[in-house]
């Protein structure tokens, strides 16, 4: 079994895994980071989205060995201690979740969307960018509202740094 070394949520880890192990399973089964969900096993739903080197990726499409040497951020790694990431806070404040199953992947995708597009977001753009993430509860209205709110919060937080 190969030993996969990577950084997860800012911490160096080394894990022995089978060649066929997907990143989502390394995170959930070997590192107990269960916020990353397995929803469809076919790359359709987006519940498994994490960031690899700062970019949103569906972790069910990446072999753990392919992520070797990378920096992976999961939903558990977004907050700073007890302080939620602006996207997490916006989802909470705008009721951008219901059952919560899609929420981690939706938030991770949305952070990437804001990072790539900055202030150049509107409802149509957000809806287009979230097409790879499925929510069966909310109808997306409050999710879109949350992303647009978080974009402003993230811009303010960045300006304050």
C-alpha cells in the first residue's frame, strides 16, 4: 500500500491507503473528517467538494494518491477556531441550508466561486456556478442569497487583513 503524504486543513498527514482509494474515502474513513459527504458516487451531486491547493474539486473523482503533496481543505478547515468562515456564517444567517447534506459541498464550491469571481457576482452567475451541486430541499433561493451575502463579507474580511 502506498503512503500518501499531504496537508489537510493545515496539518501534515501521512496515510497508507490502497491504490484505488478515493480522496473522499481517505478524508472520511482514514482521517475521520466526515463533513465531506458521499452523495452519489458518480460526481453528479457535489456533496464531496473540497479544496485542493485552493481550488474546488469533487473528491470522489480524485484518487488519494493523486492528491499527494497537495494542500486539502475540507469544511472542517474553513472556520478559524470558533469563528465561522464568512460563507458558513452567511449560510447560517440566510437559511441557506435545510437538511444539511449538500451544505458542506455547497459551501466549499461557493467559497471557490467567490474567490475566482470576487465582486463580479449576481444571481444568474451564482446559479450557473452552482450547477454541479445538487440540493433537494431549498430550491436554491436562500443558497444564492447566502453566496451573494458572503461575497460581500469575504471582501470586507479581505480588506481588513
